[in-house]
């Protein structure tokens, strides 16, 4: 039986609902340990505390970055808007034999977590799903409130210059695990005026080379320019203290770097009266 489902990116809808089941198969080539080590290096260099560091992984997905950071000794909470992603993340924590506290909140509702952290991270360019100015500033306000004084926010995002230069209208990826495999065909369109990329994912899941299910999802992502992101952080009470290409902490960002990484420090009281609708 072929299952066909469609997900549109709109408020209150779990756009990763079906995707969550196959996410870890599709990204099994992703080196979560190396990426967590990269983040840990940024934490050690920029965090005001040397031990008992509390980390929130916001938009954690299936939680494998959180698992690796917990293994490194950090006290980790993790949150995602997708309940199905959280279920997978809990199983990954169980398999990894680590203790992680989970929350089902989005960037825009993260204030409901109601705890304080030394570090908030957001990986895999998750912040690109904040497509409106209001949602971005509201999310930064929430992150500001979740951080202790002097706390840091570490995240990566698509850099506009590289996206425009390297944009590809079609991408195909196929990955296998055991007798199962998944094919993802991505059809992409770019709106250069609104800084948006519309992604139409078509998935085909096979078991023993037999098609088991087929489904589609629509995702909308916003790319940001370096100065634009820095300005948004500044008006939200953050000071950018480190910028680098993703996975290259000692290099400067160039126009060719698709993924930029920022470390932003909570530095002052914000005034949102004229910035958030």
C-alpha cells in the first residue's frame, strides 16, 4: 500500500510528521559527533562557566547532537515543535544511555520552557525556518529570556551570498540501512526578493527494493545575509562574539560559505516595542 501525505509549512502543523520516521536513515552520513565537538569547542572558548554547563538544543530534531553533547558531560535539555521528532529523540537518548530533558516547543513558543541555560544551540540551519521578521525577533527574544546573564547562543544558518550563487533547482539523495532505503527528490525554487527558498520534497521508501510508501512535504526556508543577521541579534540584546564557517572555527566567513556559524552573547536589555508586531 502506498501512503500519500502532504505537509504545508504553516502555524501549528507538524511539517516533519512523516519525515521523522525516515530522518535518521537519510542523514546517517552526517557526523553528529564531529559537529557536537565543533559546538563544544565554541562553548569552551566563549562560555563564562567551565563546568556544570546547562545547554538547550532548540529545534533538536531527532536529538543526535544533544546525545553527543550529553555524552561529553553537558547537562542537556532539548526541544522541538514536532512531537514525532521528539519521540525519535527520546529513543536515541535511550540507546545512547544519556539523560536528556525534552520539551515540545518551537522557537516561537520556547518561553514556555521556563528554565535558564548557559548555552542555547540550534543546529542544521533550523533558524532558516523562521521566514518572517516578526517570528525571527520573537524567537530571539525567547532565546534571550532562556539564557543566564552572559549566556551564549550558538547557531548556524544559510548565508545569502552563497545560496544565490550556488542555488540548485533539483537535488536527489538516496540512503540505505539494512534492507530499507529512502529516495528524496527535492525540487527547489528561489524568491530573491523575499529571500526565501521553497522546497518540495518527494520521498519514496523501499524495503527489499519494493516501494512501501510515497509522500511529499513542502518546506519554506529563509536565507540571511551576514550583516542582516548581525543587526537582528544586536537589536535583540545580543553581541556577536564569534563568526566562522560551519565546522571551521578558525576561519573567516567568505561569500562562498553556505553555512555560517555565529556565537552571540546575551549582553543588554532589549526594547521590542517597535520591532515585534
